[in-house]
């Protein structure tokens, strides 16, 4: 029993460090309208600043996603916290837009380093036989951290002084505390190897896995694209079209989608992998429809339900996708296949969001959003139709 308590203590402390890092990645979300006022840039620039983060995550996943298997979890997590601290410093020093690009680049690197290493650390430090509960902890702290970022920044920007500085100062303090905690936590990798043995991961999908990977990756792409739009342009939409200038409300709306994703991922264990993917597609389609209604009728009453329903759909679809492709993949290719899925998912955060930014100038934010929704709806309907014709097996 004492060993179990110690294991859960290490697991939860590792999870707390994970949450702190992920909080920093979404901290700027409700602050983009303030940066636009300060630096005078367009909506396209907002989406490009956001996309820099996603491309940095992809780069870190491909180049160093397996580094913690060799050098240990703690050194990689420490470098991730260094990047997170550097990101906060860039935003604190921001006097021109170049600082925002640098801050988002470092933020993406921190998320890329943490995504694999922290998930592995949380699961490895849990007591034996508690893998399912440890998976939930890793899921919850990841999405919970992403949700806490806009919520924290929005509240501080609205009700405290120095809205463009205080959120990053608070996060920098949390990062410093996380470093102190991490230095006291044990290493979970026993067979350590030098850094020179690490090789970049090559994404790849074996031919017999492609039938599962295609619709699963499509659903993951749409789910992350929905999150990308929520976290990049929704604050501007709320301010420009709904007269919602309260930063706390803006941050809470975005946080709702991430918190709803936790509920969706938790539900996969009850509904099963075979049903979670089509149900997730249905949730994503419903969330997109509600968001289309919010854009068309300019009403906040549909924005919040779209975040809730879309977030649950994303959670169901993504955890179902990850489980399905992992089960279908041979053990010696599983890491490469999972990396491919994450690359597709983070491409969903970046590419469609840049498209929305490009269309905003000629069409306006509302119409650009409707074009995005139509494209994503077509993708998710295609994936759902395939999954209904060829369901993913419930077991490996």
C-alpha cells in the first residue's frame, strides 16, 4: 500500500508538471486581440503566429520524440521546461511581432518535447496494474493544462493589471516551481544511453494499417482543426461580431472545448473503441454545425454549445483513433505509426487555420469560418461514412 501511495504521488506530481507546461502553450489565446491593438497586425498574422507553434510541435516530435527513451524522461522534460520559460520571457519582452513568433516557436518545442516524454513518465510512475487510470491522468492533465491556459490568461487580463505581462510572469513562476519538483522526482528509464544514439523518427504507416489509419487520421485532423480555430480566431470573432470584449469570457469559451475533450476521452472506455470513432465524428459534425449557426446568426448562445459538443467529439475521435491505430500496428512500428497520427493531427491545427486567415481578408472572418466549416464537415462525413461501412474492430 505504501508503494502504491508513493507511485501515485510521483505520477500526480509528474502530471502537475505536464499541466504547467501545456498551460503555457495556450496562454496567449485570449490576448491576441490586445496584441493586434498594440502591434497593428491582421487576422492572417494571428493565424500564422499560431501555426508557428504547431509546426514547432511537429518538428520536435519528429526530431526528438524518442529522445527520452535513450537519455531518460527527466532530462527531456527539463529541456521542455527551459523552452517554456524561454517562451514566457519572449512574451514578456515583446516590443514587436518577431518576439511573438519566437515565443510561439519555443512554446511548440516545449509541447513537442513534453507530449511523448511526460505521457510516458506519468504512465511508468503509476503503480503496477493501474495503466488505465494512469492513462486517464495523462489525458486529463494534457487537455486540462491546455484548457487552463486561456482561462488563466483571460481572468488575469480582465481583472488584474498588466494584461500582456502578468499571465507570463505567473506562468514563469509556475515553471520555476515545476523545475524544482522535477529535480526531486525519480527517473523511470533504467537503461540510459548517450544522446548521440538518438535518431529522428520517421513517420510511416504499414500497408495493412492504412485501412484503419485513413479514417482515424481524418477524424483526428478535423478535431484538431476545430481546436485550432477556437484557439486562434474565436477571440477575434467574439470581440468583433458579438461585442464580447471580456477577456475572461473569451478564455472560458476556449477552455470549455478542451475540458469537454477530457470528458469525451474518458467516455471511450465505456462506449468502446469501435463506436467511439463514429460517435466522435458525429460529435464533431454537430459541433461544426453549431459553430456555423453561431457565425451565421452572430449569437454567443451557439458558440458555447459548439465548444462543448465539438470538444466531446474531438475527445472521442482522437482517443479512439490513437487506440485503433496502436492496436492495428505491429509493436516494432507502433511508435512510427503513432508519430504519423500526431503529425496529421498537428497539421490539422496549422494548415486549416492559415487557410482561414488567408480567406479573412477577401471574405471577412464570418464567411471564412463558414468555408472552413464546410470543408471540415465534408472530411468528417467522409470518414464517418467509411467507418460505418468498415467499423474498427472492438479488440486488437
